[in-house]
């Protein structure tokens, strides 16, 4: 009897515990099922959100950096930037015998964009509206998926000429030096650019500029290479640059004569204003049409750098015009030129970009920056061969400049230039055609760029 009582008592004590254990297990199972259900719903919600994001596109957020109008994604893989500049110039001549024409006008009015997609693909498109006409400048697609490398296809600056490669919004003087006339500028083609900590290398195969086309004629082709090295690179503000470049191109497609099938012309020309804004039209140095040209070759040497507040830049270039084999009465011709310039900057800095082989634009301090710049420049377009002499003229220029940078986006420039022309340098009859005219020119530019 006692055994039954003990068993009954044990059963009464254990039964509730077993029931509670079963109840706890059921509750845990229910909780686990609830957690799994919530996780599944969260996964479905995240997938739906990602799908919606893809349908809406990549969100871009505005970025404020040195006055740039730019939007970029959080992962930096996608970006879009508006670019533009307006340059209003004035020129006042003194001591001139020809009709140079004092003038005030819009030198450049540009608007464009730069874009990046999927991290490695880039594009740029820029239009200039100066002179009440539209002119396509940059228009290319690029790929930057390889280390330190950029590949561009479309229209861009050919890699030749230090001064030519510096953006017009960043050049130290209102106009580039004389030898800029040897650089073909922007052309359609394929370019390769490599940049590292102390050196850069670039090459391009190109044809004509957008808009320069004659139906039924083969376009002229060319190539360009440039290499730079910083033998001294203490920092980005204390560096010495040396560089060399070469370029060769055939004349643009053009026709000579009239009729349904006019014969092709093989013509090149070198001409330059006296380092004055394009709003003044007279050109004093001009070779005229060099007919029956097979190709042009130009070689250049560069020496530049920055050392704290001081910066300097210089180039020498020599151009050779090779005539076609059939041009028995014509000769090959050589022309050359060089310049040297130095600047001293107050309350700002310039940095050397070794991967581009260029000194960057001025970054003023909060109170603004001032700069004094000096340049000597010369070019000789004379080649007085016994047969087929070229009397394109030569000139020497002395320029002093004063630049004011109230902000990163605004610049005011004042240049005074003394022009020394030789006896062959003269403008067209429209402007007087008086040779050997020496004069001075005072220029002003107000610039806004972003």
C-alpha cells in the first residue's frame, strides 16, 4: 500500500514538470517559427527595395569641392559633373601703325559635363558658344579599368605641347605663347594615358577635328607621343619637371579647284596673333598656304616646375614641313620657337600633378591670392631657302601679368605685352599690311569657371 502511495505522490509531483517542459518546448518552437517568418519577410522586403532602387536608378548626392557642381553615388562608382567657363576679354593697343582694333568681347563661353559610370567608364562633352557660333570641343568616351591608365576614344587634346595641354582656364597669361600654333589641338582619335608618382606617358592616333570633313576624300591621319619625368619630387608643391614630345600628321582633307570632283589639296598653314586675345583679329606671323605637303613633324622639349610660391614653365619646339615627292619646285621647310615664363604667388598654392605631367591651377587662400608673372616668347616662321622661300615673319614678345584670384572659380587677369616684329611680319591688307610694326598691347580678362 505504501508503494502505491509513493508512486502516486511522485506522479503528482513530476507530471506538472513534464507538462511545463512540453509547454516551454512548444513556446520555443513557436518563437523559432516566428523569427524565421520575420527573417523571411525582411529578406523579401530588402529584395523588393533593391529591385525598386534598380528601377529608379543609382541615387546621386551633391558634392561640394572647390566650387565644383558635382553629384556622386555613395560608392563613388557613378558621378556627374557640370563644367563651364566664361572669359570676357578686352584689348587696347598703343604705338601700332596697322589697324589692330581695340576690342571687348567674349573669348570663350563653354558648357559641358563629365560623367563616370560603373566605376571605370567615363565620358566628357563640351561645347563653346563664343562668337555666336557653336563649336564642339571635347567629345569622348573613356575607360579607366586598368591601373594608372586611361583610354579615350573620340575628340580630345592630342598629347603634345605643355602649354597647349594646360586648360585655358588655368594658363598663366591671357593667351598661350606663340608656339601654340604648332600644336594641332583637339582631334578625333584613340588615346592612351599612363600616370604614376613621378612620371607620365601618353600616345594617340588621330584624324581630323569634328566638323573638318570633305565628302569623298580620305582624312589625314597622325600620331603623337609625350613623356614626362619629375627628377626632383620633394612634394606636390616642390617638384621639377622635364618632358619631351613628338607629333606627326598629314594635311586635313580639303579640295582645290571647282567641279563635281575637284582635286584634293594637301595644304597646311602656320599663323599666329601677337599673343593677344582672339577678339583682336590681326595675325602678324603667317606662312601662307604650304601646298603639296605630305606631312608635318614637330618635336618639343619641356622644362617646368613649382617650388613653394615660385613656378616656372618653358618649351622649345621645332616644326618640319615635308613636301610630297611630286612637288619638284617646292622645298621642305623648318620653323621653330620657344618661351620661358615664371610666376610668384601670394596667399595661394600650385601643385604638380606628376601623373599628368602638368602643374595644376592656383588654389587661393580664403582672403584670395595674387600672382605676378613674366614671359619671354619668340617664334620664327621664316625659312629663306633659295627656292620656294617662306617669309612668314618672326617676333619677340615681352609680357608682364598680374592675376587676382578672389575665389577658386573667379580670376581677374591684366597683361601688358611689348611686341617686336621683324620686317616680314605683317597682317593682311584688311588690317594695314605694314611690315615690321612694333607696338604694345594692354589686355584684361575676367573669368568665371566651374
